[in-house]
């Protein structure tokens, strides 16, 4: 992969929660915005804006599945500003609204709880037997 694109994808992954400007990313690798867009899309198959949105969505999804933050707090941490756009884009990407995603992940955890507890008990019993 083109070194300039590696640099900008690393920057995006490190700073996606901030107000990242595509102009700023292009300047960081000494490219015009149009040239940056062209090279980025040729190397990754998607535009820089699509890549940034995908990184933000994946982060938001992880927080929905693993935290108790509300949707507004998750949006802020992911660098997203408009709730209706977020919900529409999230559903387009994952087939669920953010609220449905959280509910589904919580249901999965509740279904796995007995298995996890049983697994932990087996581990404790094994540790006790070894001592």
C-alpha cells in the first residue's frame, strides 16, 4: 500500500473522534485534496470520507455492545454529530438501529451467562483440585 495512505489511515484511526478534515489529511502527506482522494480510493476501494465513517461506525458499534454509555455519548466519542444521520448510517451498515444493536448484544450476554458461569466454576474446581 502507498506509504501516504498508510499514514493517513493511521491518522484516521488515531483521531477519528476529533473533527478530522480531509484537507488536513491530504496536507499531512503533501497531496492536493483531489489527488489524495484519487490515490486513497485506488488503494482502499473506498473514499477517505467513507473510510472515516466506517471507522467511526465500528467504534460506535463496539461501544454499544460493551458499554453503558447512552447513544449521544457514544456519538460524541465516535466524532459523530447528527443523530438522525448516525442512526440511518448505522442501520444501513449493520441492519439494526443503535438501540436494537445494544438490545441484541445484551440478550446474547444474558444467554451466555449460564455457560460462562458454568465455565468459571469448572475452572475454579480445576484450580482447587490442583492445589
